[in-house]
C-alpha cells in the first residue's frame, strides 16, 4: 500500500517523476543503455539539462539576464558560495531559524554580517518584519520557508539592495517575481527532485563585484560559462528534476500549483484551528503552505496520536525536536486526498478521545 | 539490444546495480515509498550509508584511523578541499594530465605548489618517475589513472610525506594498500556508481594542521563528525554505489577484480600490438588497465573504423580530442565478452582492409 508521505525532505515526489525515473534507470529512450551509464556529454543528456533549464525559466518566468544552474552540495554549500562570490563589505541577514543561522555563520567567514532581526526567542514561530535593510549592504539574505517551524514569507520583498533567497522548501509552490531577486537557490529534495542537485537562479550582473580569488568550483561564473557542466553534473537528480518540471507544466504551472497548495493548507489549518485537541505552532499570518506545524494541547496524547497516524498509513508526521508535536509537509506532489485523510484522522482521534473522556 | 558501453564516464555499471536501482526507485524494501522520497534520517537510508561505508572498508581493507566519506561536488571539489584542509606551507604535485593540472591550479590559491615533474610535452603518454619529493611538503598529490591518456600508476608509492591520490578512474580496480595514503578520493562515476557522489577515504591524523578557517561544507571534519550526513547526502547515488559494492564483494573482491581487469586489458593491448592497423597511445609500462587508448597508423581510416564499431553495437569509443583515435574504457563492470567483441571487430576490420588494399 502506498503511504501518505508527509516527510519534510527528502519528500514526496510526483508518481510521474518516480515512474519515469525507474524506467530511465532500466533503459533510457530505447538507446540500449541506462541513464546511469551514459556520458553527460552525450546528446541524450544534453537534451535533459537543456530542457530542465528551459522549463525552470518558463515556469518561473525568469527574465533576461539570469542564468539557471544545477549544482551540487545542497543549500549548505550555497551558504558559503554566496558570500564567497557576493560579499565584499557587509551583508544583511534575518534570522528565521536553523537554516538561516547556518547561512549567517558561513557569511561571517567572508565579511561583516548584520543580523537585522531574529525570532529565535519564540522558537522562530513568526517572520520578523520590523527592521530596516542598510543601504550599503552587498546583499540582503532571506529564507523564504522555514521547514522546521512552519513559517513562510508569502511575498517577494522589495528592497534597495540585492535580494538573495533560500527557497529550498517552497520553490515552485507559487509564482515568484524573479526580477526582485539577484539570487535564488534551492536544494532539490522538496518540490523538485531527489537529493543531490541544487537549483541556482542568478542575475549575471550580481557577479564580478568581489576582489578575492574564488576556487573554481565555488565560482558561479565557472558554472555559468559551462552550462552547469564544468565537471560531471549529478545526472540522475537532474533527470528526475526534469520529470517534475514537466509534471508541473502539465498540471497548469505555478498559478495552478499555488491554488492547490492554498486549498490543501487551508483545509489542514482549518482543522487545527477547529479541532479541540490541536493548536498551530506558527503565527497565523506567517503560516507556511508547505510545512504545517501543530502540537496537541495535551502533550500526553502526542505519542498516541503519532502511533494512530502511523497505523492508518501516514508517514513522516513527527515534528522536529525543537518545535515538538507534528509537522505535515504537504509539498506540491502531495494530493489533497492525503490531506483529507490526515484531517479525517485528526477528527476520528478527537471523537475517540471525546468518547473515552466523556 | 544492450550496447557494448566503452564510455569513459559516466560509464558502464553492473547489471545488478542498474536493476536494483530501478526497483528501489519504484519502491524501496516494500515500504510503500520510493527510495527518492524517504528521509535521509530514516532507518532505511541509515542502513544504506552504513553498509556502504562498511563495504568500502572491507573491500579496500581500510586500516583503523581512517574515515570513509560520501560527499558531493566530484573530484573537482576535492581539488580545492584538499589544499583548504591540508596545505599550510608547500605541496608537491606531479602533472600527469588535464585532471592533475586542475588540481594544481586550485592548490595554488592556498599555498606554494611545487610541480615535481610533467609529461605534458609528450601529451602525457607516460607517468614521470624521475623526481624527488621534497621532505618539507605538506603532502604529495598524484592522479593514479589518467582517463584521457590511458596511463596509470600501478603501485602504491612509498614516500616520506603524506600521500594524496585522485583515484577517480581506477578505484576498486585492484587491491590498494590504503595505509600508504593520507587521503584517497574518487568521483563515483566510473567503478562505483552514477555521477553525484564522491568517495573520500581520509586518515584522521591528517587533519587539524592548517591555521586558516575552513567553510563548514569544505571542512572534512564536518563530514567525519556527522557520518557524511551534515546535510542531506546524495541518497540515490549512494544507494547505487552500495549495490556496486555488494556486487564487487559477491564477485570475489578486489583480487578477483584485478585478475579480470588484467585479462581484459591484456587481451585488448595484445590485439593493438599485433594488429597491423593499430598502435597504442601510452608508454607500455604505464598502460592503464581501465582506459585503453590507441590510434590507427593510417589516420584516414579512423572515421571508418569508428562507424564500423558503432554499426556492430559498440558505444563511446571515440578518443579524447587531445589524444585522438580511440579509447576503450573497460571498467570493472565491463564483461570480457565485450572486450572480445571489440578485439574481433578490430580483426575483422583489418581483414576487410587487407582484402581491399591487397
């Protein structure tokens, strides 16, 4: 039986992506070879990476002057590549959680870092909004979705310095005005593909402004110049990402995806707010449409509820240890039927509990 | 029809690896989830990475005091990670080709680099042997197999400074005395798995000797401390690598693999040396058992021979542009039957040519 996969990442992918990948591993395009054993310089793979780049540009409506890269090393490697390439004087960050913190730590190796605001004291349950971005910052860095805490920045900020965004866990969940950003990056393993490839969308004008020497593999220009094939790229994760991009386009693109994500998250948040046993973990105005965090008013019931969800075919619902409770990650590929199943599970558990305690 | 895949990399993998991967992408271990959508923190994936590390240690007889890591970014990222972590004063390199050159270029960003010898003037057709490794070098770097030129270092050098080796294209092709090395690294996409994971075997005592601050993701200690899971690892390429490691063990380990590789390469080199149309590109004593490079005495026949090999089901035989001619990459997974097929193709072509020109 296929499980309802609420895992935070690596996470659910479209059935289409999974079945196309399984077939291509066995044999690609009837060429007598597996996807895993062809040269990345072959016409068959060049077509894959070209189409993947083109679909990212089409789906996100990426303007002229930007490049789409498929790199390795995850968002964690971007945490150091970004200051290596962009930080000469001072950079501004907001601290919205564990991942923002890791980005801040790396930037400090390369220049002055001003942390404009933090929601740490309330376990990052909201997005700080009361701060001013210094006009002399080389860039302003945000984490648009905070997987652990279930908070999300719902708009494309307008700022007077280059805007850099970690969109690892909400890329492709809604239309984005890419022109507002100098650099967008995202580990693939939520809405795009399996772990092992990192999407970077970068404005070419953002580069060339630092004086330090940059190691070849950490220099964005290396990968721009070679179309993400300076060295052997992660062929399989890129192929898998292409399948998801095709699925996104076939399912109406990002407007349609956003409507579906809104419907799914509204359904679940409504249950959290109306069910007497549960309460949401994040501030209402900053609630993520990707990661829905919630706890039980009576902590003693949490272990029971988690076992119950497992017994009815749900997977990956345990909350991160820093927040506790539960986290339902309902990425693009999650069908609304799985969210309905979870909501029904919450209702049934509440009913059972009510009858037991009545 | 399955092709005879002589591609230099990404390259042929065992049928076992390919079929296990195709199945696990569809569903892993009957858990109701694809390998692509499970958390890297799940027990199912922890078992994969643990077994992969254990099998690397077992197959290569890795001594105590060494760590086995699965990283991202390819050998190209190691070219900068190595000096970042190990180079304080001076490092020694030998220049045996394009990849050695790239390693040298990155090291120069971090300290003094002494290039002890080079075979560049003869298009890298031999391994330089006439040099002395300076006693004050922080390390001595070698590339054990040079894919483009078909040269290989056939022994584990004994030197008085830490030895660092890029074994990307010959790892697991023969037993190695790991104790002779402080660091061995290898992009997976030849003898191990698909592109997207890099194997590093490192002596823990080699670390902690440089004074610079190292970005988190470039610091070997980060990955040692977290068992290669500081951030989300490349789950699929690691799973695929594990299948190849199991296949290696089931097929007798590295002694058996070396015997098979010797038989395959002897067969092909014997044909090159005895067939009137062909000649080897590399010095005989340095000939690679992984990448067999050869040219035709009459260059005008090369296009014809290449088409002929394609017509009889061979793939990936065109030589690198810097050497020309042909390159038969006959990695571990290549059955001797494919080498026999190539040898027969060379014989048939020579016979046809002899009858035409007679």
